[in-house]
């Protein structure tokens, strides 16, 4: 692979920076540590010469990950001691950074608006509603406060509402419960809040009924926001011995993969190479800030990890929701190949950093840049480290594209519910009012919604319900 050439000086330095980072990742995968070290040094010099900007700032956490991967084979004890900076982040600072992320970026707000509209439509005329939120760290109380207000404004009046929140921060849950109780009292909406202090991967899926406090006679909605990918840890090839061959026929799954409505890559409308390709680690697409796109199909579609199998089976049989809303990163970070995962992450997070830069500028507040920096350090930076530093069961950030999620949901016995015009309008309205020019957009695709920055899809929103006439993993419907 040769470094890119261009006539424009700044553009050339940016292209060389991306090239040097990807070359370093390829050399690390190949075991050429001396060459990797030279590429890393070159990348850091280029980042320093370019100065401030989304890509030079992104180069910091990306180079950090490469450096740790470099020293891991030589001094494992030191590497292991350094690759988990999240253990030393103050929880209050992380909470503040997540609030700032929700304030700055229009995409989580748009996803919440779409999800709330989907829930309202599914619960029309229902008198007893139970909303189960697996939002994890992405949770923000304003999403449930808005849902309370939406239910309050229903023509038929508000239902008796139960809200179950699954989150591993007990202090956060206590504050949210108090805020929701006050809001419900002001609106005169009957509300019960049930808090489950746990991560989604730590739940007992064999007793989901008890964990979530399910009751008879209630209509249920499940919301999974940026959490289901955490249950893919045992699915990837670097977790040997955990592949589960489901009883559904391979032929049926291959047929589903071929007929699914989401193409392998929606970025720039170009085809991409599969994960077995031995070509260049940088995959070009002019629609992304850096032009890096890596293969989307990284997990074999006929293999599902036990944790995800258990969750979806329990959600379908025990919770039996009227609707299930799934929000996930639209990226391919679940592969075995480090160089390809790195190239995909570089392109994806370049778009994320660029959108945050535009969001901070649009706020026109002195504190906006400091808020953006906190988000990049404690939220997005931590996510990047989760994608690039950890392997095996320790790697929980295993993002996959909508095509893969659609396949998994269908195999698990769910069928897609097309988002309504009102739901997609809600998301578009949030993006249109963010003040970031024309960079924010959404794409409807086969009843789902892709939230994009400068034509690069960052998040997908889809809705599902149990397929009563089908079967899950070869077992009849419960």
C-alpha cells in the first residue's frame, strides 16, 4: 500500500495521517512491530503538524490504542495495566459527559423521539402499559419525561404506566426515579418506576419475568438503546468454543441473508469486500470524512452467541412485547481482523468527531468546546478503546450493521414493524432543528431509519414484534 497523494497541502496531510494509522494497524496484525512503530511515530508527527480539528483529535485515542497493542506482545503486564483507563474515570464526570453528549449530538435525541412515537402508536387505547428500557449508560431522564408528557396528551388519557429501567449506576437510578415521580405527580399520570441495577449482560435471562417484575394484564414495550451488541461477545471468531449452531436450517438463514432489505453497505452506495478479503486495509468511499469503510458482514449469520440467544428468547416468550425498539451503532466493529476493525473504526469515529465539532460550533456557547472535549474523552474515547483494545469476552463494544441485526431478530422469532410516517417525521424534525446545517440527515430503508452525518450512517433505529406464526431457533412459539 502506497501513501495517498493530493495537490492540496492540508488535505494531503490528513490523508497521510489516515494512511499512517491504518498502516500501523496492518503492521501490528502482521506482527511487524518495528514497521508499526515507525508508522505510529509518523502519524503522531502528522497529527501535531496539522493542529486542532476533528481528525487530529481523533488520532489521539486511535494512536493510544495502537501504542498499547504495540507493547502488549513485549510487556503484557504493563499493557494489561494500561488498557482500562475507564476504571479510573470518576463516575460523576462520566455522567456529566453523557449528559453533554445527549445535549450536543442530535442523534440520540432523534432516536429517542422515534422510539417514543413508536411506543405511543403501539400502545394506543391500552390502559396498563409497561415500558422496559435497556438503555444502559446511554439513558437520559428527559427521554422518559417526554414519554410521560406524550402519554398525558393522549386523546384517550394517560394509561397506568410502569417503567422498568435497567442501568448499572444506582445513584443515577435514584435521581431518575425522583425526577420521574415529580413529573408524574405534576401531570397526574399514574406511574410506577422499577429500577434494576445491573448491566444487560449480567441479567438472569432464565428469570427475566422476575427480574423485570412482569405482571399479567399489561401491554409491554421494550427499548434497547446501544446495548444488544454487548451480548455478541461470544459470537466472534476470537471467542473459540462458543459458536452455537442453531437448529434453524442453514439454507433458511442464507435465504434470509440474501433477501434482507438492508444492503451490506449503505455508505456511498458502494459494495464492500467481505471479511476474508486480503486487500488493502483502507477501503475507499468518498462519502465518509476519511474515506475508510470496512466489511460489514463480520459475524457468521447462522451463529448466534448464547447470551443474545437467551435474551431474545426470554424477551419473546417471557416479556412478549407488543413492540421492541432497537437502536444500534451502524458500524462493523465485530470482526476478528484487527486491521479491518481499525479501518472501519477510523472512518466511523471520524464522522462522529466531525459531527461533534459541528454541534459544538452550532451551540455558540463558550462552554461548548469544553463540553465537546469531555464527550470525546469520557464517552466516545472510551467506546473507541472498547472497540480496539479488548478481545474475547472482554470486548463488549461489538457494533454491527442493521443487516446483521435484522437477520438475528428474524431468526429469534421477531418480525419487523415498519416505522410510521409520524415516527420518521419526529426523527427528521429533531435533526432539522439542531442548527448544524445540512450535515444531519436520515434515510428510510425498508421500514427502518438510519441517522447520518454527511451521508455516513451512524445509528440505526428499527422496530420489531414477536412473530406469532413463526418459530424461533426451530422451537414453536410459546
